[in-house]
């Protein structure tokens, strides 16, 4: 999950973790790391690598915007769709009308930050 520098700073400040403990530089875009054993986000509290496993977000109140909008993602035409990789898409309605704009704005912020380095 790509995150903004402001989100990364907030996560570091609130969790006491170092940036490199929860994110990596993916061609200029900070991206959340996955736990090696569970293959889930480092902030997801779970002991299982099973997609259907129970888990709780340990940073839910300060989770990044991309996490807040997931499983809505942009397709190749910049239209919001439900991520086909999410095993729970049947639990979500079709993307709201303004979701494409929300996701495009987030993508633009992340891309601009990556170009500023």
C-alpha cells in the first residue's frame, strides 16, 4: 500500500517505529511492508497467512488514506473498481461516484512526493 510522507511520519510518531520497520521505497513511493510470516501488512494483527484469517489493524485510527479507501482501486482507465485481489469484495458496494477523484488525488500526491526526492 503506497503512503504519503505525512502518513509515514504520523505512523512513525504514533507507533514509535522507525520508517524502515514498516515501509520501503518503491521507486520513489513509500510503501507499507508486509510481515514475512503472514504476508499481511505489518500493522495487521494476525498470526496466519490465510487470506480469510481474522486480524485487526493496529493503527486503524491513523491508517493511511489508501487503507481507508481499499478495496477500491483505480483501473487502467482511472476508474474506481473493486480490487480483484481482495477476497472480500462481495462485502462492499460498487465504488461511490466520487471514489475515482479521491483515488486520483491520492495517487497524484504520492507521485509528486516521489519526484521531489
